[in-house]
């Protein structure tokens, strides 16, 4: 539904984990990216507590949407659609976002698009570097996912090549930071300490890199255990633990495996672009090593700026705008959250052709009474 103003105007809602993200996108242009994080509320537990996250989303939702609309300088009635993360993620957290998106879409008479969290992490790069090449090879690395994905069409065809079989990269960062008493979340703090350390100080194992191992799958559980035992041995012997060197050496092991497998996947598939997304994509060493290895292999690297790598509403809006632009079917009003939504489903299309979401700018009556219409006009006019 591209128009003379530069493409569809879509609001995206992201609540898969501990951040309430609301983004507004027009085509490939980011207009607003409002985030309310509950990470501080989880820090004392050393990880995300689902019930705490859900309640934080509930409290933050309306103010964050209002802030995004104000930042974008648009009215809710101007929107061409509402997109929301339908999965994967924490079930309770996802339900808050899906419920809010359905309420806004219904009241505004706009189409609703339930989209995939992982596909959104890929699509967000369009806001930074323009349209994605087709196919796109994507390395997604976050707290819950380490995946290699081939996307011939980000709105309808995403193919998993490899994934983590135990701890994802982000989980490993959090666990090693906990062992080192560095706090939560672990990724940023380990990255910071690693800059002062020697990445070659300790040779930690590289999981699943043997000749008989799965070529594109990841495993960081063995690495995590090896690092923890090394630290425990030092402490048991009464020796000083060199936090910077441990951080740098651990980080090097993770980044080495991630980039090596991603570049190999590009070569094997004949794809000359690599996109890296997810929270761990903000890691400075991952960016540097990926850039060097991609240059050596003749591959163009695309990595969004760090703020767009972590969970945010802009990525959901970006995929929603692409759905609208390519005339993909909107989701049904009975859209539900799916905590294990497979990446092969970039969005959840509607299955009720007799009662589709209203097209942009129009509101089907379907028996709504006069009071409802008046309240809608008062809220969103």
C-alpha cells in the first residue's frame, strides 16, 4: 500500500521479553522508536522473570504508544496498520502486546498483523540500509536464539539453516557474567571488560566446529562450562581471576564460531550478503570480526546500529510495513500469542475470510453501537 508519502505508515508493538517497544515506520523510514525497559526490575534476580515482565508491559503500554505517536508527529487515525510480535517469546509478555494491538486496531478500524520476532530482527535492517537483498542470509544472535536463516522473501519465505542446540550466545554471556559477579545483563558488561583484556590469553573450546559436527548449528553449553570451571579452579587455588582476560577469551570463542559458520553458510548458499541481528549483534568484537571475515570472503555485511539490534518496536513496524506494501493478508481478530512460533512463519495470516480486519481508513460496523462509535471518535479523532 505504498503511497506518495513514502510507503505504508505502520505502528509496531514488541513485548516478547523485558522491553516494551513501540515503533512507527513509514515505508523504510523510521519515525519513532519508543522503548520502556524493565531490565532493572529483573537485575536482582539475575535474569528475566516472566510475571514481572508481563506486569511491566501492562503498565508501560499506553504511555509508550502515546510517546511514539508524539515523537513521529502522526495521529493514530493516520496509521495504515498495526503490527505486533505474536511470537516467539514469553507467553504472558506476548499476550499483553497482542491484546493491546488488537484493541488499537479494532478501535481504529485498521488491519492487524501478527508477525514473527525473528523475522522482525532481520527486517529492521531496511530502516538502516534500505531494501533487503533477496535472498538474505541472516545470523540472529540474542538471549534466546542463535540462528542462521536464509530469507528469499522476508514476508513469506524464511528458511532455518541452523540453530542453537542448547544455550544461545546471549544466555552464555549472561551465565559467565554471573560467574564473574559482573551483574545482569551480561553481554554489554563482558564486552566492556573484554576491551581491556587479551582474547588469546586462554584458549577456550569452540563448540560444534569438528569435521563431523553439524555445519550450521551452535552449542555454547560446553564453552560456558569450560569457562566456569576455569574460574572456579583459579578461585579454589586462591589465585586472582583476570576478569578482562577471561571476558576477552570467552567472547573471542563465541564470536569466532558465530562468524565462521555465518560466512560458510553464505559461501555454501551462494549469497553475497550477510545480515546480523539480535541483541548480541551490538557486541563490538562480533561486529569487527564479522566485518573482517566478510571482506576477506567478498561478502557485504549489513548490521543495524546497536539500538536497532536489541528488541524494539521499530523492527516490528518495519516488518508490518513490508506486509502492507506486499499486500500480505492481515491477521484475524482471534490472533493469539504463540511462544514457540516457528521462524518459517514470518506472520500469522487471518483464517476468517468472511470477517476480515477492516481496510486502512475504513471501519466495518459489524453491529457496533452508537456509543462505541462515539467513544472511538473521542479517543482517536
